[in-house]
C-alpha cells in the first residue's frame, strides 16, 4: 500500500548533491501511485510520465521519492474449496484482499470465508477502498458525485441469522462497515467487484477473556470496564479492556482485616449482610465523631473563658465610688484590701463624680499605700467666690478664707494627717478645734496668679496644701486643685 510519493528536488542527498537555490520544490503524486500500485503484489510506473507534473525549473533534473507498506493478507494453500464449502479463519485479526479472491476463487459466493473467534469476543469489519484516492470521501464517476449509489463489494451473514448484509464501496477510503453481535461471521466477495475493484477487508476481534476473581471478591461490568470489590473491605480495582487484553490487575483480598461474620457482633448480624457496611467507612465515621466532639469541647472552653474575663472587666468598670473616710476602726480593712496589684489597679480606675483623674500616685505618710492622691493639672474645678452673709461678694484682696466661709469648695483629709489649713494658717493636729477633729479635717486653698509669678509654685514649703496668703482668681485665671482622698 502506497503511503506517500513526491516528484521534484526535495532535499540534498544521493540524487541532489548541490544547492542551486531551488531545493524544496516538488509535486505530490501520491494519488497517481495509489491508483496504480495499492492492493497489488507489484507495480511499474514510468518516471517520464511525471515530467508534466513537476514544479521545479525544467533545466533542473527532478527525482522521485515514494513510500509504501506491505500488508500481510490471507492466502490459501490450495485453490480447492475445503469440505463443507467454507474457508475457516481462526486468527483474531487479518486482511482479505480482492485480488486473492480473483486469483484463487476462494472467498467468493461459491466458497465463503468463515471468521470465528472466542465466544466472549466480537468482530469488527473495516473496508479499505483502494479505488478511492487518499483523503477522498465520495465516489466519482463521469465527473459527477454519486454518494447514494452502492457498488456491491461483498456480503456477510452472522451464524444463526438468515439475513444477508451488503458491503458497499466507492464512497470513502477507509471505514468500519460492520460489527458482529456474536463470535462467528461468514462473508464472500463479489466476483464482479473482485475483477474490477481493488480493496481490502480487515477483520479484528475485540473482547477480553473473563477475569479470574478471588473467592473473597466480586465484580461489576460497565461496558469495557470492570470493577473488582473485596467482600470484607472497601478495596477495589479498576480494569479496562483494550482490544483483547485487560489493562490493570486484581489484588489479593486475603490480606484484608478478617471479621467473623458468624459471631454475634459480626457484620452480617449487625448490618444485615457481609460487605453492606465496609470497615473503612466505619473507621472514618468514628474519627469524624471524635474530631467533632473535640472541637465542640474546645469551643465551649473558649466561650466560658471569654465570659469570665468579660465579667471581671464589668466588675472593675462599676467600681466608681468614693473611698470611705479612714479612721482607726477601718484601717485594718483597708490594709487587707489594698495589698495586691489588682486592687491598686482597680482603685486607680475609680472615678469620683467631682473630679476626672488624670494622674494617680501614692502619697507617703504614716500608713503608706492606704490612700491615694489625685492631682488635676488641667481643667480644674472652678473655685466659687466667697460671699458675705448678705449675699454681696467680698473683696478677694481683703478677705482671708476660713473653713466656715460660704461658697468655699471643701474636701476632707484623713483624721490621722498631721497638718491642715485653718484660717489661712498651717496648723498641727494638736492646735485645730475639737469640733473639726470629730468630723474630719477640712482642707481648702486658693491660688493667687500674682503671687505665683514671684514665688515658687507652692511657696517655701513646696506643698500646695500650705499656701496661706492666696487670693481668689479672677477672669478665669489659671487654677490648680489638689484633692486628697
């Protein structure tokens, strides 16, 4: 069979030794050679007949390059028809040539050919029409296309069927014309077509032998595919039939985990049948449940921890109260409550309704860490101006403020503080009146901007609670307030 042919100067080689600028020119003459040589034992073509088809310059010599393939076909040892009037072929594939039927007479209506394969196989029959050029799809006659005309090349019949089927040619180069339902096929070539046409009939068996399934496994067929399952596990093997062989392998189910199906808790008694609930699926379900429980416990612990922390913050945020007045009776209680850093932090977070704290620090004293000082540096509370009993404002330059003066902002120091301000003087605990001792030590002050400009910030004592000659500020002057709790 011709596979290709070109005429010209295609490449440098034994025929063309030098390049003169026309290497690569050539003409495809495959169709001419296919019509003359394909399907024959031998053929002769004159190269001179191809001169008119060359595409290279005429003063350059052209050469022919052709490729062909030899096909092995059925050829009987004798020209006599065997007993029974049938020529039997038992090979799984082969070719039947029209020229052999014309030369020997075997394979025609008088002596058909029987193709028989294994019982589990079927037969594909393909027509290769050598009268058609390569790549053609229709049969041409007289310059007109006749795709619906049937040129009978051969006929066939399956065993057990009385219906003959006809094989038509002259349409396409190669096509599958029939596929059997069984494993036996009888066919014969038309004597008229054998003398006028050249063609090949290729037969090929397909189908794989039955698989050898282990006793502890079972299989399912899906066309050309099969799936082998183990009875006790979810192991499976997939195989595909390629022509006459299986592609794949079947494993051994004997290495799987053996479960006694006859016991009380076997798969047969629990799930109603062996293999209905594979052990692998049971393991996966168990692991999934365990992981779900673990995740649920972790989420519950996280939620409880979050709620506990939020409750603590809420308790701290509510601790906006004024510290109790300290005396000898509750000193011990305060000592026990302000001993940890958490208690001090909670105290630092307190807010009184009178002053917004911005700086909290410990004040050393007789009992350290038992009370806190709050020093407001910015935006102090306004100090009201003193008024007389008649309601008329007094002259701030001529009046000395006392604890009993009206309109004075008064805070209270602890009883055990050793000094206080009273009447504008710095007094010790032994000199202030008895009535003040009973109700706590009042403590007040005022800041005079004029005096601060010439003296130190808090006078010679360096403390804001001993300023004795300050006047009330006017016109929203800068003020400083120290409140001891």
